């Protein structure tokens, strides 16, 4: 059943959507178009002269081993963030859904991290894991783990994944909790009478019914890992040590702002844009098909 | 196949007791309906049999086993829910096969059972469909099918017909009766609809405020209600309860609307001032209040012919053998 509002006026509907369209044009399409334009040009260091170079910026990028490494780092990072972000929040939501006493307190506390800015979350975890003064570093040392993410690439990756996941869990948790609460209780009871153990009930009834939520969160989390984790990286590892946490979006910023390579940086952001479009389309085409029931 | 017995069964939520000690027996193969207004504890009682609610006090046994501490899956029962509770992501076939697969039955056995149930319920053409592609009546049948394939000791029905429209409800009622005749499985059926209770039950348990007010066959309960509550709940319109006197003490006189017959003014036992007529085709319901003081007690009369409403009042009489008397305080029946 479709509910449609029909406007009598010819111009009113356009006027009503105009602000949104204006914002989209000014803040999304214009910069995107500019990025495309810059990616085809070479600019001198002072921004005085611009020269058309065709696809040369792209050609340079694909010969750059650092850039290719950044792809691998981004792939690893986004898979880890999306997987753990979804898995942990699903676990927490399932447990919070079962709690009867003090449920509100648990839920409120679990939602709090969402109010923390990514950069602050990064700093928080950087402190906790700081090689010299971090409390967890101290505990890890007690277990004989030599913890120093400033010089160890895999530990640096672990740190940014933890910070990024911690930040995103609240968001995922909210959606999973709402999803769980929309599953009729009688379905679970029917499955219990049918003889299914709690574990089996979860995997054969609850999880399939949550699949639209999970799919939505997968898309959102991948995009989050690609773009919104910039703050986490910038506040902690700044892409290092070496290139070990230099994800694509951070490299765009670093090469464009710090290394003043506007053309190369624009070419990277065009590629990044393209990747995210392809990923999102692919997710909708191939995964969503399995979600329908 | 099993009998179910309740021995002084109680249920409390914290301080609040909602079922105050119900004792009843359901014989093997019997169809027993638990009927009562909403909030009377009838669903709670059923859910305690299923194992979905803990039993606070007393004992429930199915067959010769006390089931108080058994998990739902170990009680050998199947339940049909009000909202059907079909698994929306599974086909009709998988909905019915789910419980069997969990119990580890052989593939061929599962297939045979599901197909037989589908045949009984005329679901053969729908096995591959998802629940959302079915009508309300078909979903109801799938829910029944899921119960049947398990071949349990007892069926539990929690208001399974109340989501259907009136016409379908009558049809499903007939199908349920036919099904029970065919399978002969002990059934416990909860409803708030006294017509459902009257038509389906071998025996009924009339519940009110957490107590079983009366247990008996539908006709026996109808003919000899144990309390004013039962008199008012079973039968539509309900039994007329008129403040009266008998042997010098105040009583409530109970007369069913169909036992009041119009008569000449001279032999009238009471006169009704007519407020409203409801012609039903086969008969006419007359609603009014008692004329002549008697604090305007409301009275309903069922007439088998049409009546001239313009007269404004109706003289009626009744056969004293069909009158009931109740204690105006406790509402208990006074046996003469």
C-alpha cells in the first residue's frame, strides 16, 4: 500500500526539497566534481599554476607501492572493524534483551560511547594502550607481552581497530536491540516447544530474522571504516608506524594536505569514491538477495 | 495420548497471585475448553501446562509425569498460538518440519508426516510458500499442521481463532471439531468467546479472577450455572438476574431470556418496559427494564416472533421449573 501526498501547487514540492538539494549540490557534488577536476591536473607548490595531465596522476598512483599497500591495509581494517563491530554488538544486544532487572541502566551505558567523537575515542584508547604510561600496557607487560604500538605495525592496527569498533558498537547495538525487540516472543516460545535449544533458536530463528538489520549495519559499518575512522587514525597512529595503519582516506588527507600533492590526493579520493560506490552496489545486489524472506 | 491433571495450581508474579489454586482433570482424548473474560488467568494456566510459565504452587501432570520442572520440549505437547507464531523466513513445509528435524527424525519419516498433515489440512498446494503469502485461515492451518506432525500427547490452543474474521472462525471451528474426531488427541483450548467454548468443548472450565468457577459439559453449565458469574458469562444475551425474595430471604432470581414468554396481562409474572429491539431474523431480542418500581432492573427477552414495539411494554411469564436462585452476597447457586 502506497501512501502518496499529491501537491496541487506546481512549485511547492520543488521549494520543499530545494534546501536538501542545495546542501547535496554544494557539499557533495561540487567537491566531488572538483576532486575529479583536480585529479586530472597537476598544480605547482604555491597553487599558482595548473596544468592538465590527463590520467598521469592515476598512473603514478598505481606504480606507487605505498598506495597499493594502503589498499591491503584498508581491506584488512574495514573487514576487522565491520566484523567485530557487528559481532560484539549482536552479542551485547542479545544479552541486554534477556536482562530483566536494570535493563535501562545497561542499555544507557552501552549507548554512551556513541556520543564520544572518533578523535576523542582514539585518544582515549591511545592513552590506555600508551607504550610508556598506559594501564593496559602495564597489565600486558605483567603477562609478558611486549606492547608498543608506536613501533609495531600489527599492534598499531589492533589499537585503531579496537578504538574504531568501540566507537561503533553503540550504534550497532541500538539497531540490534530494536531488531530483537521486534521479533514476536511467541516465535521463540514456539521454537522452544518445538524442542530447539537456546543456541539453535538463535541461529535458526533470531539470526535469520535479524538479517535485514545485519545487512544494513554491514553497509553502514564498511562505509564507517572507510571514511569516519579518519579521526581515530589521526589522533593515534597517523597512519604509522610505516604504512601499517595508513588507510585510504587517511592517505588522501596526508598526501593532499601534508604532502601538498593536490592532484595525486584528488586522484586517490576519486578512486576511493569509486570503490565505495562499487562496494555498496555489490552489497545490495549480492547480499541483500539472501536477506529477503 | 495422555490425560492432564491440575492439582491446586497457583501462579503469582511477585506478591500478586493471579491463579488461586485450580484443580481439574482432563481425560485422555477429551477436548476441554478454558473460558473466561480477559485477565481471568486462563492463558496463564495454559502456558503453565506448556512450560512457558513457571508453576508457583501445586502440580500439573501430563500422562503419569509431573511436569512442573520439565522444559517445554520435554513435555510432549504442541501449542497453537493466537498470532500463529509461524517462522516467517521458512516455507510452510519447513515450518512443519522444524520440530521434527530438531528431534532428529529420518528425512523420509519427516516427509511422510508433513505430507500427511498437509493432506489432512488441505495445504498440499502451499508447501513451498512463505507464511506471508498465505491468508489468515491458511496460516491458522499451518499452525495446526505444525502441531499435528509432532504427534504429541496433547494439543494446547491459545485463542487460535480470535484473529480470524467471523465467517472464517465458524468454519475453522467446524474443522477443529472434525480434526479432533479424526485424531482423538487430548486438547486444551483457551478462549474468551463463550460460543466457541459451547460449540467445541466436551467439558469446559469457566474461569473468573484466577479461579475455576465451574467445570462441566457445556449444556450442564448452561442449564445449571454454579454462580451468577457463570450465569452472566455463558449465554448471549446473559441470564436475567432479578432481585427477588424467596422464603422470606433476599435472593437473585435467574431466568434465561428464552425462558421468558409473552402472555396476557392477567397472568403476567413481570412486565418489561421496552427500551430496544434487536430483530435477528430467526428471533427477536427485546431489551428493557422491569416495570413497577423494582429499581429498573434490566431484562432481556428472546422472542420467536416479531413484536409490536409501539406497545411500549411486554407482559411475560416463565416456567418456575426453569428459574434459578442465587445468593445475592456471594453469587453462589441456591440448591433447593
